[in-house]
C-alpha cells in the first residue's frame, strides 16, 4: 500500500461554514484537509510511470487506463494554480517527489479513463485529492491564465480542496441561485454566463484568471484566510490592451487600481464586493458580460486611476484618491475625505460625504470659477492649448487645490484662501489677498 503524506483528513465542515458569505455555502461539499487549526499544510506530487497505486483505485481505475504523467507546461500551470489558492486561504502547499513510500496528498496526472478532467474530494479513500486530466488536455495546449486549460486546473484543484459545483444539491448550502451561478462568480460553475442552461459546453473567449469572489469566501470558510496577501501598498495594473477577468483579494496597505496606461473607457468601483468593467467584455454564445474585475468581500482598495477614455470611478468609505486621467470622466468619492483630480476633458466630480478636495493643474487665475447657492461649483479652464482641463462641474467639494492656492467655501457665493477667513468673489478670479500678501 502506497503511503500518503501526513496531512490529516478533516470530517464534515458544517460548523466552520456557519458564517459564510451569501452564496458561498453552495460550493462547500462538507469535507476538507487539516482540522487541527492554524495553517494547513497540503503536499502534492506528479506521478510518473514508476509510481505506485493501490488496488482498487477510484471510480474509473485511472492509473491503469492510459496513464500519462503531466508535461512540464502542465506541471507549471498546476503550481501557478496552487499559488492562487494559497494566496487567498490559510494553506501551504509543499511539493514532494514521489517514491515507493511517499506521495502527495494531491496527485496530478493524465488518464484516458474519462474524456474530460475530474478530481476527487477530500475523503478517506486512496484517491482522495487526486486530479486527473483526460486525453483532450494535450501537453501543447494553452495553459496561461485566462485560457480554458488554466481555468480547468483552478477548477479541479477547487474540488480537491473540498469545493463542489454550485448547481449540485447537497453539501452545506445546496444550490446557488441561478443569477449568481456563472464562472464570474465562481470557477466551480458550469455556466459561461449568468442565466445559461446547464449541459452546454463552455464557450467563453476568456476564462477567470483567479479564484473568484464566491470561491474565495468558500475556501476561507474551510481553511481560514491568508492574512498577508497584498499586505503592502499594492498597485494593480495591466499591460496596455490586456484582457481582464479576475478577482482581487487584498489584506492591507494603500492600494491602487491603475488603468492609466489604457485607452478604453473604464468603470471602476472600489466598494467591497463590487464589480468593475475594465477592458473588453467577456463573451460567450452570443452574449456578453461587462463585469471583468471583482473585489473579494472585505478587500479595501484606496485609490483608482483612469486612462484616456471616458471613465466612471466610485470610491468607498475610505479616504480615496480618484483620478480619471484625460477624457470626460465622472468621479464619486462617496464616504471618507477624498481627493478628486480633474484631468484634461470635461469632468464631473462629486465628493460625497467627508472633507473632499478637487485638484486642478495650474494657477487659479487660469480658471473661471463660479459658485451657486446649492453648492455646485463650476471651474472652466481659460488657458486652452496647455492640457485644457475644460469645463468641470463639482458637487460636495469642500476645498479646491490649484498650483498656487487652496480655496474653501466662504460666505454666500464666495471662495476664500484656506484658513484666511478673507472672502473673495469666486467668479473671474484674477487675484486673491491672504494676510495682505498677493498670492495669485
């Protein structure tokens, strides 16, 4: 009998899943690795022709039905997929070299026993945690993130860790409601887009590059959360024109979603659990979804930078820095004390709650500023040809920052230099006097 590694098999996980996020329970089968508390160490290995297998083995006796080891590119994809799961859960994966007496908790190989890929859930039998690729998964196919091949690796590892398909009954939470059942919510789904009928093959032009929001919530219910991923100041950016279909999980720092090198218009939403629309939509069977970037529950991102398109950016309850770049942009600070940057083009800046600042490149004399009784401020760039900030409409903005002065709302329809108490007519500002000194 070939020995498995020392990782314990844990029994039913219902008690650990009691406080899962909405929908995550539908992914939890009810078993997992570990069970002793703390970081769970799970070993994995890549069997070869000389590897040992117990008799009997599994539902299809896979090791004796056209067994093949994985190629180097397939092994690399497995390692990358494992890193993604470890990045969101309190799991440490350790690769071991198979010998007659030691194999991994998870074993990865190919078989002709079934045409597609499949994996065994954590259980007490010999196949527990093993992942098998069918003959359609050729060594030379694409296994880069975003490809079908890589998506299957992430999906099958999800099974090996204790996750089930969301459309299947049983487990901890039963069936996921249809509107949330698609691969944008969970890589465990069989649906290319929300509302798809089951039984159709995937037809996506792009697949998730990471575990998605429900996957993250479910796997954290089983193993706990990785508390260090993204703990520093992280910038999330993509190569120009790169396709996006992923979920960000981040635990701390001052973080930024950076779309500044892109020409396509973006919708960026920094609220936890929200979707953003970055780049081309995901297409499948004649339909499409614009939702391409999700934030996992509890993930807080502070800053967002738009590109040269007409962007829409929402902040959150933190102190945000929002910069739409060029184009006709709309920025909403929402809660917190926010900084909203006016870029080239006609922008609309809404600070929301808190003490919010609108930033303009140039001296105040370069702009025509008007203030209405309802608090709406209009700032028009009079100096064309130097970046032209155009006509900007401001709402719920308490401070205007120019290169030479900070202005705040004064009595009536006025703005005053910050902290001066000296009211100055806002419209047609040519000079401001602060403590007897000309500052503009």
